[in-house]
C-alpha cells in the first residue's frame, strides 16, 4: 500500500464558503496544498470531497495521517 507524502507537520487553515465544494489532497503531492491539483494521477490516491456547511475557518490536515480526513485531528503531533 502506498503511503502519502507529508506535506507539512501542521494543519492548513482555510476560510471556507458555505455551500462550496473543496477537494482535499490525500496523496500529499499537490503543489496547491491542502487542495488537489491532480498530482495523484497514476497512484492509488483520490481526492476527498468536503462541502462547507457555513462560512468559517477550518483546519485541513497536511500530514495526511488524520483519521478524520480531510480535517486535522492532531496526528501531526505524534510524527
């Protein structure tokens, strides 16, 4: 099984817009972190869809090890 690339060891804060869809990079190779840019092509990874329920700041996982993808769960603190 392929392992994702750790893009960063801290979450990435994003101000999301209610009703908008976002596609989180699961492979860690995207140059547009935390979002997918298609860099996963040819791998077993696929982006994870996230639909914002409200205008607010959320914290997307950048270590790619979260158990609550695409949101950070603090796993980066154990790496």
